[in-house]
C-alpha cells in the first residue's frame, strides 16, 4: 500500500470517532447532481458515511432537471427577481421531477453502492408542513413596497422528524425531496437549502453540509475562508463582502446554528469526494460556519 494512503486513513480516524452516531444533513444540489462521475462519488461518500457509523440525511434540489422537463412539455417559466413563479401546471411538473425522477435516481445510485436509501417527499408522514411564501420587496424608503406572489412556492412552518428518525434507526438513508404540504392539502415547492436547514434543526443534527458550485465563503482577495463564526459572517453581509447567492446560504446557516446545529459546512460539490474531504481531513476543502 502507498504510505500516503495509510496516512490518509490514519488522519480520518479521529474524525470517524468524533462523528460516530452523529446525524449529518446534506443538501445535495448544483453541478454535483448532473455530472455522472460526481453523482457516483456522492453516492459512494454517503454509503461510506453510513458504514462508519454516521447517520446521513440527504435533501436534494433539482432546478436543471425541472427546467428540462418544463421545456419538453412546452411550459414556459416566468421569473420575477430571480424567483420562478410556480402556477399549478408548473407545480405538477416540479413534484413529478423532484419527488419522482430525481429522488428515485439518487435512491437507486446509493443502493447500487450498497446503501439502503429510501426516497421521501415532505408530504410523506407529515414530514414538512408548509405555507405560501409571501415576499415584500422594498427598493428604498421613497418607493412603495412591491408585493411579489410567487404562486405555489412555500416556506416551512413545521418539521415532523418521526419518519426520519425511524428510518435512520433501522439503518436506512432518507433521501428527501423539498416539497411540502399546506394545511389544506395543497402542495408547495420549497427552497432545498431552507428545507435542509429546517430538517437539521428538527433533528438537532451535529452537522449541516451545503453542497454548492463554489469553494465556500471567500475573502475580498478571492481566498477561501476555511472557518468563520456567526458574528463575523453577519458583519461581512452588512458590508456586502458576502453577496449574491451566498447570502441565503449564510442566512440559513446562522439560523441553523442558533437552533442547535453544531456546525455548518459550505463546500464545493464539483470536487470529487468533497463530503469525505471536508469531514475526515484536517484541512477540509470548504468553509466551516460556527457559532
């Protein structure tokens, strides 16, 4: 055996010991969900995590796959301030793609590598209770607020984690589509980052991991920040050092930390075996957000 390989295994040992029995919620999305090699790497990483004693829970997105099916069906997407307006025909496609095609493909790939994955949507077992998301956008103090109705886009009211804890306790790996049910039985599409954070909070997870298409939180110079506390992260957002798509990820990270999650990791899912490299090596590869 290459001595470097042995060194890697020894380096991983204290982390395996530390994380043994810990629930780890992973938001799976971005490029890692469409590249065939990365999809296989992700499935293997999840199976390995389970076999060394961790309890992984996967929450997935599926934007590109939804766009593809909508296009094939001739349904045009309308976006307002970057948000897809979701009418009933669009919601039908979203639920079909997320809860069906994408979810079952992830489940099948994990099972192919020796895991016992089970696909769920937020409607199963009363997992996610949701309500309609209402957005008020105010450009400045002199402009009247703009009310944006995104249609059947929802936000989480409550998570009932019983079905997750039952499955993980029996050795299964839950794979969850971010679709929730309203009080009147209506179906809502919910941002996968927010669902992952809400589930992590409900499970008092030790770790929440957000896979993205960037390395993590960056300095103004472009250098990666490997670890950041919540106070510093807030200051960076106030100064707009953290901007764009990273803002909602940091916001849900801070909320998760406030509600009992020990640490949040923002990592680049475009790197092979990024989950293992972040969890089981001294340096990691992304940004660790801590209290």
